[in-house]
C-alpha cells in the first residue's frame, strides 16, 4: 500500500499474545490514519465492555501514524496516541512529532493497539518482523532521558542500529494523572494523562527500529508539489518566525493581542513579560536548533543553564505553552527556572500545560489563604517564587507530600483543598487545564475549548489557527470568511474547523505549526500523491465530520454532557483593562447555535439519527441502547 506500512500490531499485555493484522485498504481510505484509525479501533475494542476505569486493564491504548508519517517533507512527522483519560475520565488523545512514528512505519507498522495489564514492568521490542514483550524491571524508576539513552545503548548491537524509544518516566509509573509519553527526550505526547495509562499497564516503553521503506503512488506529482511548496515556505513570515525563535515567538505577538494568560488568567499585560520573550531566551538559555523527522522548519529549540540554582545540561528547551504556564501564569520572570521546570517535566514525563497550570492554581489558593506552608511542605507558593515553583514541579513528579495532591490535576486538587472556594481559581474544561490562549481575545477559542471532546484544547481542531489568522483555507468558504469581532458566526466557524481539522491534523496528521502555509488543495494533493487515493475536498470534510462525531461520542459514552461544555468562572471574568477589556465570549449564544447545527440533544449528545446518517451505528447503539 502506497504511503502505508500495511500492518497493525495488536499487543495483549495480560496474556503476552502479539498479533499482526494486515491493514485493509478500504479501511485505510475510509479512516485515513491517526485518530481516524485510533478512534475506530478503540471503539471496536471496547464495544462489548464500554464501562471501565481509565487505569484498568480494560482501557485499550492506541498508537497510530498517518499516511504521510515517515515522508521527508515539512510538517508530516506527527502521529497520535489515544485512550480513556485518567485525568478527565473522558476520551483522551495526544498528537506528537519527533522520530518514533516514522521509525514505527519503517519497521512495517501503521500503528499499535495495546490491551490488558502486565503483572510486571515490560517494554515492547520491535525490530521489523521481530516483536517481543521483554522485562523492563531494569528501566523501571528511571527518568525518560536515562531510559532513552540506556535502551538505545543496550539494544543497538542486537537491532543493528539505534532505535527510537517512546517511554514514560516516574510520573507515569506513579500514575500522575497528567503523565505524558516522551520520545527522544523532547517530543512529548503530553495532554490528557495517557502516560498514567502505561503506568497502570506496567508498560515502560516501546523500542522500535526498522529497515523498510515507504512507497509513493505518484512520485513525479509529489516532486513537483514539493518544489512549489519550497517557494511558499521561503516566503512565509510565520515559518520564518518559528524557525528563528520556535513557538516562543508567540510571546511577542500574543501579549499585544491579550492572548497570553498572566497570573492564572487575571492579567493580560505584565511589565516583566520581556524577560520570558525570544530575545531573553536567545541571550540566556538558547543552545541550538532541533527538528522532527524530515522537516526543514526546525522549530524545536534546545536550552542550557550553565550555573545558578536552575543549572541544567543542554537539552530540549521550553515551548511557548511551557513558558506561559511556568512563567506568566505564575508571575515568574526567571526564564532559567522555566527551562528547569521544563526539564523536570520532560524527565518525569508530565504535561507542562497541566503541571504549570496546576501550580498556578495552587499559588492562587496559597495567596488567598486556602492553604499555607504547613500544607505545602514548607514551600512558600507565592507569585514569582521561582524556586518554590520548580521544587513543586519535582514534588508532583514524585507524588511527594503536597505534590501528591496536585498530581491529581487541579480539578481534583480543588476538592481536596476547599471545593467551593478553590473552584473559583480553576481553568479547566472537562477536567483538562486550558492551554495558553485566551478566549476573551478570540471568542471562538471559548467554544472550541467547551465542545472539544478531550477538554480545553486549542489544537483539537483548527479554530486557533483559522481565527488567529495563521492559516487561510480559501477553498472552504467557512474557513475564509471575515467575521465580526465577538461571538457571532463562531459556531459555524468551529464546525468547519473541526471537520477539516479532523482530516488535516488528526488523520492525515499535518503539523498545525509547520503546515500553516498549506491550503486545502496542497494538503489533499499531498495525501493523494502519496497514497494514490483520489480524495476531494467534500470527501475529506465528510470523513472529518464522521470522525469528529466519533471522538465526541466516545466522550459522551464516558459520561460527558452539556454541563461539561461550559467555561470556568476564571476564563469568563472580563478584564478591567488591556487589549481584551470588557470582552467575554457569549457561550450561551455559541453553544445554542452549535448544538442546533451539530444535531445535539439538550444533554450535549449527538442525536441517534445524526449518528446513523454518518454510519456510526455501533456508537449509536451504545449511546442509545
């Protein structure tokens, strides 16, 4: 099969059984790849027993690549993971770049479906047709950096070359509810706590190496398209910015728009914000450029802190979201401490958005007298206390003292502290801490956060890119329309962003950053030239719509209802000054329009007839028995 490796691995950790199944070409065309494959395979696996706890052996885990993963082109190195989320209790997924996805395809597999729990620590060894479950006791307890280096060193001679490691750290082993999966130290599947699922399964890592190659259906057409895109990328201001400064480039732009949350979403401007910007990063911690497989954008940046309390060796640097959560959210102007907190999260295997936001929430609780130093193990959790912030991140990774409470995520931690009072400081939707983009700046973000199947997320669809102006899709009218400021038209915009986004960044799996110069014709042609399929715009929108309802339906199956689509009080409090002064999204207006257009009932569940029209009969049967 052109573009695809042609096989899916099924690994049962309970029995130790490993099975390889051929990828059905009709299935591939219908679901494309990534979360298209993942959500459908997940539904098939849970159909007979849909009621289970996220940390039980009944929770399947899916690792899926896309048809472009493994191609040497900009913005296509990404792949996806999915399972029921231990943090939210709803459907959870994460999208990640790096090198593991490409290597998995070179080994001959488009994805892996993992079921059951192991009685002891294990890892999955993949070397082309050789797939084994092996004892991981020697790696258990090691952080992700050490596991990565040790496993490659231990297995290089046997596998014939250095492999790629996807692993959890101590946070995943201890089932921190926002634990992540880490490839090559800095490529992180961070959101929704899926590292904790591996911890419960006693699955430490997957080691993969492969010698296969991927075929292309129309190489000459693809070659011509790549020549065209080379010029497009050279002329892109957005690509130039992230190539130069990485995602931290948004620090300079976002503050002008009121997009950067400051002091746990209480401010939109701060006199010390430049201490966290690209110029300061370049001066104080920048240590080199990195990239993902086959991508020339090179937006990944390395960092090093040579001395002081936050000393760290050269390694993956903090992304924009991390700079905001551990920096502006905590009124912490020390970029060195942010780099150190990022390293701690990467080594322990934790989502920096949830970790930093949870610490900012805890600071709010501390400053408002709900907790004190006796509760926080002697740490003075005050705004800007960089040493305490870094120390608490490590306590969370170890589930030590007060860190064990915060390791549950801010929504559960609020119940431990004082549910009525602490909940006022939460920034979660469906239990997932919001990303660092303010819906008071762009109201469509608010609706996107509310209705996202996995909880508050700016990358679950393309709303952030389209409404924020970094992408332009002229072939789809709803994605090229000039909308008035405010909340009008955002329901229609979100739906178009979801339908196209499920194709673009969830199934074909383009990188939303590196793929920002691409219009729909570029993206669809790229998939067609690689696979030999003949997708049209209308067809990929239809597929994307079906897959979005499938994702939403899985969260509904796990209990998500209309009440879970609301934004928290903190995000709905108007600012008294700054770029977003007085502005809050009209969630009632947008949700009412969205529910009507999507065919939801009053409980926020898609109607049975809507699901059946989309050929989601199996899902409809579970939601409406």
